[in-house]
C-alpha cells in the first residue's frame, strides 16, 4: 500500500467532525464546539473501529477506504434523516437508532471482507 494510505484514513476520520460542525452552522448555533469531542466519538465510533483494522499492515487494502467512505455516506444520510424527518424535540433520541444501524453496516462489511479474503486466498 502507498504512503498516502494513512493520510486517506485520517481524512475519512475527519468527516464526522466536519459534519457535526456543518450541522451546527445549519442550525444556527456556533457554540456547540465544546461538545465536539463527545459527539465526534459517538458519530465516528464505527469509523474508529475500521481505522483500528488499518493499523494492521496486512489489512491495509483499498477496501478499508471504501468501507470508511460507505460509513461516511451512512452517517450523512442518517444526519439528513434526523434533520428533516425527525421532530426537533426527538432528534436526540433518534440518535439511539444510529448504533444498531452502524452495527449492521459493520457486520455486512465484515462478512464481505471475510468472503473476499477467502476467495482471494483460493485464487492465489
């Protein structure tokens, strides 16, 4: 893998923080910066789990970047759902549904990872 792989992973990990800040600006509140870290850790939990896999040199494949991109798309879609389909007074509670959603997404990615790895090993 190239030297740019860690940089690309770090850029993917910045997306949840950027999304949090943009939603704050969209909602007209710029004072939410003090809550950036806990919200980032919640929003980026699946991203951070995938980034842990990227620490293992043998696991560094372009598929990890695709998984991180997919998780970012899922996060943006979920945020849009919360912004435009959930009543404001229930928006905090709606984030509880994010946990099983990313759990399902990571499970699908893990199964696909194992299957493609098995196919790759058999064809070698």
